[in-house]
DNA sequence: GTTTTTGCACTGACCAGTCAGTTCAAAAAC
DNA sequence: GTTTTTGAACTGACTGGTCAGTGCAAAAAC
C-alpha cells in the first residue's frame, strides 16, 4: 500500500531505535519527557488503554515527535522497561556489593537489597506498578524483553543466596530460584501496598517490618 | 447522545446486574462460559486489548448474548473479579478454620493458607494473573470493586496474625497489615513464577520451599 | 407462551501511525 | 560579519481501520 514511502520509514525506524548513545542533548531530553509521561499513564491505565495522544500531550510535545523518537508505541514501552529495570538492577547490585565490602554476611546483603528495593519503589512507584502488571502476561509483543529484564534483577538475589549456600550460611535445602522469587514478591507486594494504602508511613518503618519477617522473628515473642 | 435509547438500556442493565441468584440454570451456564473465556483472554492480553467479539467467540456464543447477560464489558469484568476472589477467600478461610479445629497454632494456620493459596493459583492461574495485573492500578472503573475484594482476602491473613499476637504466639512488634501483605506477595509471586517459568514442579515442592522461608529456616544449616 | 439465544448489519467514537510542511541553530559561503 | 544553506527536530491535520455497543426479527430452549 505505501510501498511508495516504505523504505524511508523503515530506515527512520532503524536509525533511531534502542538507547541511542549518539542522540543530541535536545533529543535525549525529549525522550526523557516521553518516558516520564508514559510511565505514569501506563501505570494508571495499562498499555492498551493509554493513547499516544495522551502521552504526547502530557509530555508537552506533538504526536509526531513521539514517532520521530520511537518507532512505535510498543517500542517506546519496551525501551521504558529496559531503562527502568536497568536502574533497579544497578541499585540491587550496588547494595549487595557494598554490604560484602563492609564484611557483612548473606543476611545483611539480603537486608540491604530489601532496602534498595524499597528505595527504588519509593522513587519510581509508577514504574514498579507497570512492571508488575505486565510481567506475567503472555502473548505480548515485549514478552522477550520482559523475560530478559526480569532475569537480570532476580539473578542478583539468586547470586547472594547461592553464595550464602556455598559458604554454609544458608541451608543447602533452600530452593534458590523459588526463594529468590518469593523474596522479590514479598518486597514488591508489601511496597505496593504501602504506597497504595498507607503512603504516610516511613521507609524505615516498612523496612524493619520486612527485616523481621526475613529473619524469622515473627514467631516467638521477644 | 444516546438519549433516544437510554432508558431501555438502563432497564436491561438493572434487571440483570450482579451475581443474580434468580438466574435460570441455562443462563448460569452461559455466564460461566463467558467468565471462563474472558478470564484467559484478559489474563493474556489485558482488559482493553481484549475485544467483546473475542470473548463471545471463545465462549462459543453470539455477541448479542454477552450483552443480554451483562450490561457492558466492564460489568462482565467486575463480576468476574467478585466471583474469583469469592472463591479464594472462601478457600483461605476454610484452611484457617480447619487448622484451628485440628488444634494447630498460628504458624500452622499460615502454612495451611499458603497451601490453599497455591492450590487456588494452581487451579486458576489466569485469574490470579489478571488480578495481580489490575490490583494496583488507579483511575479505573472497577477500582472500588477491587479494593473491597482485596480487603476480603487480606483480612483473613490479618485475622490469623492478630490472633497469634493476642495469644502470644507471634511477637507484638509485628506490623499486621504489612506482614499480611508481604506474606500474600511471597506466595503470589512465587506461585506465578512457578507457573510461568517452571510449571513442571510439584505443588508440594513449591509449598515446602515457602514453608521453610516462612519459618525462618533459611539461615543456619540443618 | 415466555425466556434466552442467535446472526448480522449498522453506527459513531476513537486511535495508531503517516507525511507534507515548519522551525531554527549552526555551518558554509561570501 | 552578513547572507545562505542545511538538516535534525518537531508539528498537527489526516487516514484507514477497529471496536463497543445497538437493533431486531427469527429460532431454539424451557
């Protein structure tokens, strides 16, 4: 149908996909505005219910600009996912490494990562919301992106668990992937509940509640 | 806009809203088929990306039948939510009560509820998926339905925790709502990961991994 | 004979993606 | 140092298609 202009369009999409390092400062700023607009709208309404017009409007930009910067609505979304999870993964890794450097054990590392997770969710609640909402969907275009990105984050937790098992700090009977998923879930759901239903509480407060649960200090009075 | 036909539509919607007990058996069967079709499609694609035509087709029913049975697409979805969470809540409550009757303590009750949660997710993975995807969204039509329904389920866990605190089995320092949310999250995320990424594992397997985590038997070899 | 379902044509709103045209800052030409 | 050219970035009206919901007469089920 549009064979007439098919080639230019394709080239435009190719040239300007992915987290282009060669973007001008202006362009990078526009992309950032679009990420910020998209993340809150999609967190609130979901991907399909959010229109490109809305995203453009909230970013204070014309619709055409969205398509000048991203090949399509779903590409915008995929890059948003990669961007966000990159931040989270870096933060988790940093927490684990810092604890190790300070001579803490596996439990300290897990605790530090819980805090890093809470800090992240505190700062980017909309991203977290959107991530959870999309993670377990099947048959979606960005399925593979999500898998990769999920594995990056969970792998950090698994690494700490595995090391703990190796040096005898954790029981050999623990199931590393499942326990990692459960820990992530614990933090994720507790934090989302915190943000949604009792946002006035402090991060320290939430952190100490989760620490207690992690260390099995729930049963038994003290 | 549709004042011309506004009244008949409203009447039809009124007559036939909510989990009508007065429905004929035939009608109830049709509704059930529609729930089943809708739950998988929406879990896969999300609410907005799922069309009424698709739901009707998968249920093996004419589109008109959908609107004969439900006032709108979102009413169908809301009733689906209520229906599903009703099943879950009943199952959790039953587990807690059975344990209590058998003379078990709070930890046993929590453990039984973890299992009940896993059994539920094992049986209705699509519903769980869809529930998680919608729970923390804001600005949606069925927001209030979700809140009510969430509270029902979490309240069961909170009840067990509170009772444990009252009789001294659990520390008085635990934060009941937050700990309940964290426990729910632990089960939810672990189970969704199980179903999505290692579906071949047995329920018992997953259950024992979570039990261990609950009882703080992660640290310390044994 | 009443309730429920069917089949299908129809409408109007909405929306992803397109593209011809505009803007403007910096480079090139003079 | 002034004028001209260039091209990346941006704009917004427009298009082709999709979809929720309607209307209704006839058939099937009860």
